[in-house]
């Protein structure tokens, strides 16, 4: 499913999606984090749905995901990015 990233933290990710998956649904997510200078790092992780709600402003669902499995180097890149 193609989605847009809404927010990211060390523990999870918020996405904007056309559909609202049920809580506890497991996903494999992949996204790129910007990295200086003009580079990206690909992050792949396992995640599960914590909650979702419909946003009138976005005209889509905002879905909260919690990371359940992240490779150490990916976790480090996320920590640096949000830091």
C-alpha cells in the first residue's frame, strides 16, 4: 500500500493512508530518510498498527504504527534523524 509519512519517532511512525487498517495489524514498512549531503538512507522495519483516525484536513486516515523490529543500523539512523 502506498502511503505518505506524516511523522516519525524512535518508536514508530505516523502515516497518511486511504484505508484504516485494524489495530495490531502487522506491516513491513520501507521509507527513505534524508541524510547530508544530498543522500538518503533506506529504512526497513516491522511495525504494527496502534490506532487510526480519519482526518478531514487530509481527507484520509492517519495511522499510528509502532516499530516491532528494526535493524540496529536503521534504529541508529532514525535516532540521529529525530535527534
